[in-house]
C-alpha cells in the first residue's frame, strides 16, 4: 500500500527517510515553584517526544523539587541572570531543535508544534512567538510600550524583519544555537538573539501565540525601568559593535558641527581683522574638528574588524551541517 503521509518524502521507504528531529525544551527559571510544574506538564503534552530541561538559577523555593517531580531534567546554573543560564543551556544540551520558553507559565505551550513545524518546513533558524494578549495584567502597558520602542530601534538599525524582539518564546535550529556567542548576562539576551540573526541574515519567522497572566502566587522577575535601561544599553553596545561606521560617523558629525559652530566666527574675525582675539575658542574648535576626524577614522578601522568577525561567525554557522529530517505532520 503506498505511503500517503502528506509530508512523506517521495521515493523513499520508511527506513531511508531522515529520522525525526530531537527536540529539547529549555526552561530557565528562578523561584517558579508555582508555575514550573504547569509549564513542564503543558510542554510534555504539546511535544510528547521532546526532552524538557529546567535550569534552576539559585532558586530559594521548591522549584527544583517540583520541576523534577513533573518529569523535567533539572540542572543548575550558579551565575545569576537569564543570559548566563541561556549560555549554559546552549553549551550543554545536544539536540536538533531547541524550544526556549520562560518558566512563568505565560506562554502558550500548544503553539510549540506550530512553531517547530514552521522552523522545519521553511528551513528557518529562529521562530519567535509573537505575544498576543488583551489581558492588561499579563502584558502591562509599560512593558508593551517599552517593547514597541526598543523593537522599533532595532528594526530601524538592523532590519525590518521582527515584530516582538523581547519575546521569551523562541524555537531555534541547532545551527543557530551552536554558533550563537551568548555574551549577555540578563534579560538582554533576547536582544542578542535578534541582532545575531539579523546581522548574519539568517532565515527567521514568527508565529502568533497567546500570552496570559502569571498564575496566582507567582511574581514577575522583570523590573520595568532597570531591565529596560539594561536592554537599551545593550542595544547601544550592539550598534557600536556591529555597526561601528554609522555609530562613529554620527559622533564624528556631531563633533564636526560643534567645532565648525565655534570656529567659523573666529575664522571670519581673522579674515576681517587679521587677529584672533578668542584664542581659547579657536583651540577648542580645532580640537573638536580633529576629534571628529579621529572618530570617523576609528569607525572605518572598526568596520573592517567587524566585517572580519562577521565572516568568522558566518563560517562557524556554516560549519554545522544543515538539518536533514522530515517535516512534522500538521498538528
């Protein structure tokens, strides 16, 4: 009888077809005793073949015990901060597809099969869960506004291919995970994911997912202003590191305009009278113009260095074999 599976590869017997992908669900968490059992159970139901890893980040409650009782593989990262946990997970765990989700039970586990299927069928390296919620307690106006502002900055600088830069719900290919530098320490790690994908022009996609409020008894670890400030600083640092020529060119232009604004009146006075009555202003203007040219030169040099780094990252990405597994059936 012929194989009628909608995603079956023509001309191949079941023994010849690529194996199903190994899926790892990665859950970084800190003091999530109430929420983590629900997250583990929900993802076990949504992705029955996946292994669920919970990485505890120095929790002071019973997070470890309840996560293990729910059926997760529990490990520990002592360095405090989500970025440290992500770096450890990406280094330790071997899989074909990685599903990263927060341990606060706010993301829709039922969307995971759709996100994984999109990654496989479209041969993507990152699929982001776009948060959709009408519940104000789940997605507070301040967080929503901050996300829109920060996402807009990254879209304008690095490319208009993202909608929700700060979403903690992602699906990654092995190529992405094993070539991602993971330098962040805290919540700015989501910004790093996005910039890394956009700068290397990796194929990315998005899936709309429901976003709900935390369960009763669970408290948010996100601090609106301090973490927002850290993310903003991370964006500026990434612009300086990944786009040095535009970054230092803007600084150069500012210094040049300031220097010309101070120096031109002195030059006109000298041309009219042959005197330089405001010598300190002339010296300051000359210094600003010299700093302007120095800043632009730094941008040119660092742009060459950045291109070399980007080529090295791209080479590391290409060194990992492309996936060769069959698409999942629609779910």
